[in-house]
């Protein structure tokens, strides 16, 4: 997708939201204002009816996630992988002038679920890690880093168990082959769009106690107690 294509898609999404707001509101003035703004964007950017059609949720796509810089980059990346993998996403990353940027490949419906869940869990993980203090700044940083790895690993285990249980509960004998084909399609698409992909060595935490503390903290977080992106609700992990 070119930058122009990306900008058009963003504008089209904005138009769809404005039209949806115009339909939902009971205030005629608000409805007119939303509709007028949508019409202005359509005319200014010459959007076609095809461009305004909602994207196919089963379409394969790439979505970038800025991971940033600093001592906790690999821990944040581990959390993204922990969320993406059980949801059928495939994660790669690269270094840029803005820091580490991850690319998640998957079906659009899965990418939406991954984005919502990762954003929520990142905020919860960061807040809990910020409460961790040790005798020195360096010791605090090491502890927090290992704490975050433990948190991410526990989240991944919880999500994988939930996924395995959902598959086991399904009655269709065609589900497993379909899921394998879906995963294979994601990998093939990623390879086609991104070129050669090198497997990176998994970063290791350094403090066993901090990892255990992070795992314990992850047991209590909210990882989707209501349906998220068409998937079943997941409890607290206990």
C-alpha cells in the first residue's frame, strides 16, 4: 500500500464514522452537520463508492505498531507477540530513526482485536511495572524489565489456553484444518509483502523473582471480559 492509498483509506474511514454518527444521533442539527462534513470530505478527496465500502474483515493486511526506544523495548515487543500470536497475527520488527517499529500481519478482524487488546494490556503492564522499585535506578530497571517479560509470558499462556479451549469446544471437524490454512495464509502474505524474514533470538529476562511477580500481576488484569472482535470473552486467568 502506498502512502496515498493509506491516506485515502484513513479519510474513507473518517467519512464512514461521520455517516454512522449522523445515523445514530437523534438531533437533526447534529445529523446535518455530520452529513455535511462527510460530503465535504467525499468531494474534496474525490472518494468513490468503492472507497467508502467498509473493508472486508477477512482481508489480509499489515498494521504498524510503534514500540519505541529504551530498556523495555523487547518486553513491549514480547507483549505484542503474546497478544498477536493466539489471535492469528504474525509479528516482525525493524529498527528505524523513530525507534523500533513492529509490523503485525493478519486478517483485518484479527488485527482490530489485537490492537485493542495490546493497547489495553500495555497500559496495564506499564502501570504495574511503574509501581516496582528497588534500591538503585539500575536495579529498578532490571527488575521492571524482567517483571514485564513475566507479565507478557503469562498473558501469552492465558490467551493460548483460551484459544485451545475454544477450539476443543468447537463441534466442526473442519475447524482445525481451516485454522491451519488461515495461519499459513498469514505467513505467506507476510513473506510476500515484507520479503525475507529472519527469526530473531528471543530476549531473556534476568530476574526469576521479577518474572514470577510479573506473572502474578498478569493473572489479575482485564484481558477481555466482554466479547472482543468476535472472540469469546476471557476471564481473569484464575
